[in-house]
C-alpha cells in the first residue's frame, strides 16, 4: 500500500481524521494525498476569477489542517480539484495510483443521527475504489482482529483482496470470515478459493435476510478491530444504494473502522 487518499470536508472531525490517516500511512510507509474537490456555478464572465479565489481558499483550508497534525515523517501532498465529486475522485485515484481512500463518516453533516453522510455515501456508492470508513474521533491502533462478512466467496478479480491482504500482513492480523446465507444463496457460494482460505483463521456460517443483518448478529462476539465488507449493488450497504445517507439507527460502528473492498467479481 503506497498511496492513500484523504478527501477533506468541513466537519469538526477533519483534523482527527487526518491524523488517523497519517498514523495509518506511517505503518505502511505510504504517501498521503490530502484533497478537496469543489465545484463552481456562476454566470459567464465571472468563472475565472471565482475559480482562482476558490482554489486559493481551498488550498489555504487544507494547509491549515495539515499544519495542525503530526506528520511523523510521512510525505503529505496537498491538492485541490474542481469538478463533480465522484468523477473527480475517480480521476484522482487513477492519476496518483491510489490504493485506498480514507473516509470520514460525515464530512459536513452535523446531524447526530447520521452515520454515513451524503458526501461520504456518494464516494462509497458511486466509485469502485477500496475505502476505509474511520469512526469519528477514532485514534489509530494496530489492527489485530478482522471480521470479513460475505454472502458469496466467489472471487474473480485477481487484486480484489489486495487492500485486505496488505492490512493483514502489516499487522499480522487474525482474519475471521462470516459467511451469510441469504435468500439469494446459490450452491457453491461458500466455497473458498485457495487465496482466501489461506488468509482465514476461522469461518462462521449464518443465515440471515442480508449480510448486514448477519454482521449485526455476530460482530459483538467477534469484537473486531476492523470490519471488512464488499461493495456490491445488493450487498452490505443495500440501504446506501437507495440513498446517499445512512443513519446510525440502521448501522453504527463507533468501535471499529469499516473496510469496503471493490467488487470481487
């Protein structure tokens, strides 16, 4: 894991989140790209001036945040970009060979009932880049226990597990696998390929309506430092595919980050 992206919003948690990102990157010897994406809607003739003002203010905003954290020798690159959020984030990731995005649950929302806000939700929903959702105020610590939840263990993409492998190898973490039999179960869904089987220490099988409900039933007994799920159209974040905001009453993980892998297929 060499390049980590940190989109920064206007939340009160932004500095704490950035410090976590730097501490996390330090463990891997990775570079951190701190970015802000802005858009402009103005009348013709005023665009250039507004662009320059917004770019200058955005850079100053980011630099102010970076100046308040302990960089611990980690290389931090500060950049701003104009454009639509998800399209621009995807372009940034391709340009800088980003391995992982670190996301705040709420970049701007101040509503306490919100777990995953509109901006963060869009990044999870509309991009296919591995992402780590870090709870607000969460302080970095080594990841010892990982719980991975799947409804199908079929893996076709060669590099789909790479972020999980990198984290497991770096921290010598124990990976427990929760296989959830849903109404969409097909014969062979629980067959592990050699790659995944070699990573897993323990396998638990559960029968629930969704992967999400399986995690709610089993995560406390596993007490993970990290939950790993897969980005699928009808997967763990089913509610998120219907809207960009997810509420704490639907899912709340104040005790551990959530790693969202790109699709396995």
